[in-house]
């Protein structure tokens, strides 16, 4: 295989990975149908639902292309998913949607800076947190820590591919 063919294959793989999202903090009762319903307006292709041994549910969601993946990530991050089979969820934790960073993805090394932010307003939503840091560069992962009852612990983390200094964003959050 010549060098240009190898580069074309690498580009194709990157394009595929850029249309895949990692969806975390899902209720354990979540089904593939719930995810299909959530992502239907974003040119949903298919999903792979997984459950860790520690009873944590997450999924890989495949969308048509990276534009739809970015749109879904920006619009749905922090959404409170209530699975169709659940009647007992009254207050859920927000889901977290990140770029897929799986094996073979060139995105694995793109986190240039990360922050642990303490003393954030406990009323801040996942969506508000995400939008504040989006102003400073592409967010690979961002999450407010919640307790088992869905109450904010007042801490959050952000892993970003910031194009400029993010200290002003951190300063906005610390009181």
C-alpha cells in the first residue's frame, strides 16, 4: 500500500470516528429504543449500549456524519433522559455526551488542557456548564458531579481542546 492510500484510510477512519458519540451517565434502564428516540432528529444510524460491572450504563451512538454528531453533542448535552420503561424516575441526572475516544480514534490525544472546578453554583445545569466552556474551545468531555439523588456536589471537570486560555472560564465559575 502506498503512502497516499494509507493516508486516505486514516482519513476515512477519522471521519467515521468523528460521527460517533460517547453517551454516559445513562439510567440503567435505558434501551436502544430510548437512544434512537433521543437521537432521531440527528440522523441516527445505530447504537451500542453497554453496562459496566459497577452498574454504570453508557452507549456509543453512531450518527450520519460529524456535523450531526457535533449538533447532537452541543444540543443534547445535559439532557435528562427518562427511559420509556421507567415510571419511577422523578428527577434524573443529566446525561453526558462526548466525542468518541475509542481505540483507533485519533482524538485520544486531543485533550490539551483539563480542569477540575470546585465551588460551582449547585444550581448550574450540565448544559450551562458545557456552554460556558464551549466558548473557549471544543469540549471533549465535561461533567458536573452529582450525588445519587441527582444533586450537584458543586464540582465539575472539563477536558478540552482549547484554542486559547480557559482561565477566564474557570474564573467565572469560582466565587
